[in-house]
C-alpha cells in the first residue's frame, strides 16, 4: 500500500502528529490516573476523554470560522484553539 495519492505538507504532518501524540498522552494519563465524571460549564457529566473530544471539535470549528471569516494566516487560529482546549479540559 502506498500513500502517493496523499499530499503531505509540513503543517498537515505536524497537525496529525500532534493529534496522535495528544491521544497517546491521554491514554497514558488515563492508565496512570483513572478519570472521574464531573460537571463543569458544559452542563453534562463528562470524563477527561469527553472534554478532550469536545475541545477537538471546538478547535475544528474555530479553524473553519477563521478560514471563512478572516484573511489572516491560519497559524493565528492555533493559539486561540489551544486556549479553548485548555479551558474545556480544565473547567468543562
């Protein structure tokens, strides 16, 4: 099987590598310290994995909105997304 049909740019490779490493980190964190359901500002009982998934979904929406509403480079949306994931993981 070859991946010649895929066009891997450096930002794309960084993005997918980062997502993979974050999921691996979440696995290790879960094995070391099992999660407990809690309620935050999301108003539903969530686990660490649920909050991580919601954070990733929010990040996708932030980047899509940035692409549609802004003329600036997409790299500027990344710090906003990082802050969003931090807020959801901490208080979500």
